[in-house]
C-alpha cells in the first residue's frame, strides 16, 4: 500500500471513530431536524475541510521540527487522552442547541460557521494534528475530512429518519477503547524507538 493510501485510511478511521458521539455529531443531528440534509452536509464539509487543513499544516510543521520517537510518544499520550475524553463523553449545551435551532440565515452558512467554531480545539482537530506529524499531509487531510463528514452524514440520516441519537453509551465505550488501543500501540512503538 502506498503512503497516500495508508495516511488516508488511518486518518479516515481515527477521525471517524473520534467523531462518533462527539459534540459536532450531536450538532449535525440537531441541524438535520431543522434543515434538509444536503445543505447541512455541505456546511459540515466546508468547515471540516478548512479546520483540518489548518490542523494538517500545524501537524506537518511539528513533524518536521521534532524527532520521530518523541512525536510517537506525544501521539501515544494524545491518543490515551482522547480515550479518556471520549469515555467522559461530549454533550451539547442548551445554549449550543438553541443556537443551532435559531439559525435564520442560509442553512449552509449557519452550519459552516457553527461547525467551524465547534471544531476549533476539538479532539478531532487535535487528532488530525497528531496524525499529520507522522503521515503525509494530503492523505491525512483528505482522510480526516472524509472520515468526519461520513460520521456526521450518519448523524444526519439518523436525525432525519429517526429523530434520535445513536446509543450514546455503547458508542462512547467503543470509541474510547479504540483510542486506548491506538494509544498503547503508539506507546509501545515510542518506547521501542527510545530504547
């Protein structure tokens, strides 16, 4: 498998899992109860592409500046942190829910702005930065963007068809376990490189 495909698949998988049960996925579900699916999906895609481009730029710059073994150790610690963050869960505050429901402008603009702001400093942004320190920038950007859009598309379909959330507890435990596995794997790799 070439480097582009590898970075795409790893980034897609990690960000897809990170987005399950995330605050922005809950926002997608909320927007889907108010607007048609396509404008919501377009808004999510635009915001995600921009935020993840910035994330990849930051990660790629860090990757060039730091030794590989330390990047791997930092990535391991970050993924273990993501596991804890995911296990703790994310909730949409009442204020955020009201903003999503009150948006009077174009659905695409409202969703783009809401998602852009929600993703700044979010675990998916931090995970994308981490991934970009070790993988090619284009594959990481494309994989992380597509992974998030697909996860949010699932929320849109569910929001429009069922009007309910995914079973939050099961998703949270599963995603947390996957982050922990990635974290332990990277930790073992980092220790091996440092010794």
